[in-house]
């Protein structure tokens, strides 16, 4: 199934990605800055027995240097009970990024994230924001017998984070929910999707129309 034609960055990344296995339902690309010294590499699949790679890292010189991480689902939807979301495209990406710092992140994915992946992506951004804030924590100072602990400043540069998808993921039991989208929004993700890919339910947060 081809990704929505409005997801131009995903279309372009998939064209450049020679390693994509056939018949992947969910595909995604994440562009993160800055680009650390990482060369082109394939990512192993997270779920045991997948028999295919989980994705590819494509360094690019766009925007002063960025990494594009292309991933896809490595299993079937029916694997959910056995492996959780470990076969999902977002999980392959998360495994690569979880310990890496970034200053901006932009994702285009064929389908909206399931509840488990939404949780994961919110956590990724929250933990990066926490690391960025702690770097800016002022030094401790000694005044007489007292030690004044440096306070965290709120001047940490915001981390631009956008998430665009083409189709609403509606497969139980982890279909995208308004609550999981609110969780993403609260973490700082700005979201965009076609009207048909946005839940109709009350409580859906503001999502830009693609
Ligand atoms: Zn998922």
C-alpha cells in the first residue's frame, strides 16, 4: 500500500531507500538534526524472526546536515499480542534514537501511531527535553555554609517536533485514540494529517489539515 501522496518527504525518502522490503504496509521517515557521525547503515529488526531489516539510516546534507531514518513494519498486525509494538515502524526508529540527542525532529508516516507507539514517541520527546533542560541547569553555589542548588532555567531552546501521517490507524486493540493524540500534543508534537485521517471523536486535539 503506497503512502499518501501528500507525504512528500516520505515518498522522496522511499525512492532513495533501496533496502525497503516489498509489501510493507506501514512506512515512515524521520528527519532529525543534527547529524552525528553516522554513515549509511541498515537497522536490524526488533522482533525476533522477522527475517528482514527494520530500516535504513540515510545521512543527508539538507538543512546543514540531518539524518533520515527510514523504517517500516517488520511483522503482521496479528503479532501484536506476542510482541507488543516491537514490529512497528516507530519502534524500529525509537530503538535507534532512544539514546541519541537531537535538536529537531520531523516524522512522516503512512499511518497514525497506535497507542503504544504514541506513548513511545511522547516519551522520546519528553526525555530529550529533560536532557536539554538539565544541561542548562545552573551550577551549585556555596554561600557561607549553605549550598544553593542551581535552578533549571526555562530558557532551553524548544525542540521543533512535527508528526504527519496519511491514514488513520484503526485496528483494535491499539487503534489511535484522541487521548493518545493529546498525549503527543502535550509532549510538544505538532501534528498534521488529511481530514479523513483525523478521529471524529470529541477530545481530538488540534491537528493541521494536510
Ligand atoms: Zn504502533
